[in-house]
């Protein structure tokens, strides 16, 4: 399984926490003992999640997914929203509702934000009004390219713009501290770091707020109505705690990825490692084989026993050209042929060795798998 950026297996122990919390059936809003027990599970999870992102438990809001949390922040009645062209659809799609007040910012060939252009894009955005939101992902899900979020914040502070960072892919893979970064909003997702699917968290800088997408019983300080999903939240908290520990004791080694990529290029010199000169997540390789369709490669690799993704896996089984690689200006051929290999805590060196062997066989010119555009 080499698709950790799509979703991860549960970390050891998370299942037990999930099952135990399912038995705590109380409603966290109830004042009786059962309710207080459920509330204590949610509170503990807030502390655990806050520790992973560097904020305080009070400022964590649980949602049904990172997608929901990102939608909530983006749709919080800004005058304009600036999005990096390589953002996830969970940011790009709600930003489109701003129509002409949705401005975009370009990335370089290596996928890094064009910092020099940012002040003038913010200036243009301010023509729509003073409330400007800049969305900058901490790490890209397809390429693993890391953005200089602290530098973005510095520019935005000077220009009076707010900053949302999609930290879904970085959380658990590299240390992150929202307070040091200086962002206003940060979002993470449980299932990308060893927790269950269907639960995400938003961190909101103290003193700021957002416009809830779902209103009702005033849960989550009024930011997210609906009785909390206590079991998934508890499991998320435990997964976050495990992630903190493994970042301290066994951080992913980017040298392993570098060596893996070197060997891939050695056995198939025509392939291109996307974002190879940029700082990247230690677990992610995006590789394109010109002339080969990503979908064909993914199917061939699946038949050989390897789970990898083409472009973003989140798009309901749809394999289209990667908007991320297109935004990097790398052309249609590369954007149609890039696949993502993302490893995690269950990946062994043997898995990578076998992958290199299978890759060499799969992309060999004589195997007849041609890309039809
Ligand atoms: N942002 C990024 C960078 C992602 O990779 C994903 C998931 O693929 C999301 C947001 C959405 O997360 P969720 O599945 O929790 O809605």
C-alpha cells in the first residue's frame, strides 16, 4: 500500500479507542454523568489534536472532514479570497463562489508559491473590500511540495490579509506549529494520520471566528452544530497523540525517498520526478512517465499488487489530468502521466525495492502500454 496521502491504515491502538468510545453513548452536551463522560472524551481529543498542531485545545473545532472545515473558513463572508493554483479542491471549489473576487496566485515549475507576486495580488483583492483571505496549503497532496507558509503570513500581515493553511498533508508527517507559523486558520484530517475517516479539525486563532456552515444546537462554540461524533473524535485524538510520538521518535526519512527516486530514474531515465528541486514531504514521490497514461500505470501497478494514485484520489475514482502539475507549467504530457507514490509507517524497504522492479517492467517501452491522449 503506497497511497498514504489518499488515506492511511488506522494506527495501532486507534481501533480499540474507537470501539471503547462507541460504548460511551452519552451526549457530550448533557449535564449528567453519561454526558460528562462523553464530553471528557471530546475534551481529551482536543488537547491531543492541539498538541499535534501547536495550538491550544480551546481553539479546536471538530467537523465531519477537512473538506467541511476548509469550506467553512473559505465561505466565511470574505470580500475576496486568494487561492494558490495548486490548492486541494476542498479550497478551490468553495472559493469559486466568490466569482471575480476569487483571485489566484501562481506557482513556479517546482510548485512553490510566487511570493514576489503575492503583494500585488493582495492589492488587487483589496479593491473588493478589506476582508481578504489568502489560502496556502502547507503541503501539496499530489507532489508533497511544501509552501513557505511563514513567509506568506509575513506578507499577508503587512498587507492586512488573513491566512488559512490546509495542513492536512503535513500533519503527522512533519512537525507543525500554527502559533509559530502565525496563520489565522489551520485544518487537518484524521484519516490522513492514522485515524478514522469522516472527522476533521479546524484550529482558529484566538480572537477570530468563522461563519458556521451548519447551525443548530450551538455545539463547538457555535461553529459546528450537530451532536459530536464522539467515537471518531476520540480515535482522532489518539491517532494525533501517536503521530506526535512518532514524529519525535521515528520521523520519516526523506533520504529514503531520495534514494527511491534515484533508483526509479535509474531504471527509467525518461521519467520525471515532479517538484524534485522543492522542499517536499518526506513520504511523497510524484513521478511522470511521458507517453504513458497515469490511469494505465495505476491499473498495471494495481494488478502487480501496488496501490498508488493518479493525480488526486479524492475525485471519486475519476482520473483526469492533474491541475497541480498543469499549474506548475509542466505541460499536458506530464500532467496526464504523473502518479503519486506515498509511503507510511507500514511501508518497508522491501516494498520499495519490489516497487522499483515492477516499475521498471511496467514502463519498459516493449510492454505496449501506450497513452492515448
Ligand atoms: N486537503 C488536502 C491537501 C487533502 O489531501 C485532502 C484529502 O485528500 C483534503 C483536504 C480533504 O480531506 P477530507 O478527506 O478530510 O475531507
